[in-house]
C-alpha cells in the first residue's frame, strides 16, 4: 500500500516536515520516496511518518483536515499564512500568526462590523469573531467570559488584545444586531 505522507526532516532545519510517498513497511520502519527526489528511497521510523491528503488542503478550521496530525496542521497554517490568512481555527480555538507586516483592512471598522452578531465559523477566522462570540455570550447568558491570549514574545498578543478591546468598545455603539445592547454592569 502506498500513500502520500509527510515525514520528519532528517536535517531538522527550517522545514520540520517534508513531502513524500510511503511505500512499504517493515516493522517500525517505512520506506519513503521523497517528493523532491523520486528516485531516492529513505528508511524512516513509522512514528515520524504522517499521512497527508493527496491534494493540498487550505481549510479555515484545522478540524476539517482529512488527516489531523502535526504535519498537516503545520502545512495548513503555512499555506494560509503565505496567502495572508493569519487566523485559523481548530474548533473554537483561534490560532493567530504574526504577519510582520501591515495587512490592509485587517482591523478596520468595516471588517469589525462584518463580524458583529455572526456565529463562530460563519465568517473567515478572525479575532473579531472570538471577541464577538464572547460579547454575545455575556449578553445572552449573563455569565462572565474569558479569552486566553498566549504566545511568545513578538507573536502579536498585544495587537490581538487591542483588537478584542476595540471590538468590545465598538459594540457599545448603537446599530443593528447586538450593537445596541449594553454590556452588563462591571464590564465597562
């Protein structure tokens, strides 16, 4: 049985996983034919080989990946990042990658308003979607909500927090949907 796969990069350089085709198994070792050198055959520990979809997947929610493993998840994040899609869901968790450049309209008022009152997953992944969901849960269920923002230094935590607060503050404006609903006391 042969199948498309990712395998751990022997060099562990900038690319942790490489693409190939797994061809045969011998105990805990698989034979992998690298995509970049089809005539070469590598012996790779089976724990370092991960199945991948035949066609590159670009999904907004990693939970929709055909093969949900570390290599597929990373490949999806890289594809989305390369297309300036810095936000990706895994279920209700939002992954944000710092683009290290200005992305026009990422945090403008029109974008912010587009997410107001929409269920998570209806619009493309965005920090405004998470902020709006938390705000709607505060209003509808009258229960406190938390948004955890974590990451390494320079990952964009401050920018994400600024966008969350901005979205919450903008929601206090009167307008369609939940825009006119004041936050419960103590949330100001």
